[in-house]
C-alpha cells in the first residue's frame, strides 16, 4: 500500500467520519479525525496534513471558517463535503480555498478518484493554489496560435503550459489551478465548444474516470470558476474578448480580433 502522507477528516457525523477514515486509510493515508471545527484546525496544524476532508456544517464553527483558518497556515488539499449544493455555497467554498466540493451522499470510489487527481497537482506555496497541467484532452482542434516555445496566444493573452503562467497584455495574471486548467483547455480548443461535463473532467484530471457520474454541483462549480476567471480577465460581458458562453452547452474561445497582434 502506498504511503500518501497524512489525511485529516473533520466531520461530526460518526458514520460518515468512520467511512471517510476507512476510504482514506485503504487509499494509503495515515488518517486522523476530528468531530468539530476547532479540534480539526489543531489536528491539521499539528499533524501537518496533506489532505483534509471538511464538513461544511459543523456543530461549533462553520466549515467555511474552518477552511479560512486552515488556509492561514496550510496548503493541504481540502475537499468540502456537504448536503448543500446551492451556487452561493459553491462560490463561498471555492473562494475560501477549497480544492473540491462533493455533495453527500457520495461514493467512496469517486472520493478516492478526486483525491488522487488532486495529488497530481503540486502546490508548493502556502495560500496559493498553483495550477497544474490539464490532463484531460481538449476537443480536437488546432491550438490557438501555438508558438515554438509552446506558449498559447490569443487576443493579447499568453499562456505558458510549461511554467504555468498567464500574461494579459504583458501583465502577469494570478490564476488558481482550476482557473488555469479551464483557460488552458479552452485555448487548446481554439474555438471548439467545450461542454460543462468536459470542463469538469479538465479540472479533475485524467484520474477522474470518463464514465464517472458528473453532478449538477460539479457543473455549477465549473460555472463559478469561469465567473472568477472572467472577473480576473476583466471581460466585457457585452463583447467578450476571450470566453464566450454557449447557452445550454458550455463555453468556447472568442474569435481572434483583427486589432490584436497575438
């Protein structure tokens, strides 16, 4: 069995806590548990957790507050578990620093696949979600003006897959891992429509099985990431420069503008 490091389960429901402990132990983690938020923060701190599963509804303090406290000292991968799948909850969790969001009831196999996909994406800096290479293939299309260096350029945007950096009109753009992976996938599509399901898989990585169930919450999470990406790009909703919505389907790259050199 592989030694994957330390996992901390923060969950007040004893049955769910025991299930999570069993799944993560079988996956190869040294697992520690906590029944409330305050205890969970201290366990994560003292055990130097690599992965945390965090219930959003805890008896003492809200799971989002627990996440904010953890992000103050740890870059552990955090999966939020909750029975609530409304978009405001998704937005709050992702903006607070969650790496993934799984609705209860969940399937152990799905949890293991998501954790495995996250572990492939190194994040060396505390508090910064470092993007990693998109592992799911983009729709078959010619890359968006691919230079010899491998940099994807489009309408003043330059994305370097090797260094995981993005520049907009020459200025560095700080993106989360998920935002980077989504933008990378859309740029590689070069105008082909990417469905929401396809983009979910792009964010999950190649360890997320092609036939795995994709929930409404998964697709809403992609919409949240796209919304955050648009805000960072300062997109004009009336005349988008990079990301176009295809109603009822997904998203695609906006056409190249004649006044742009790259």
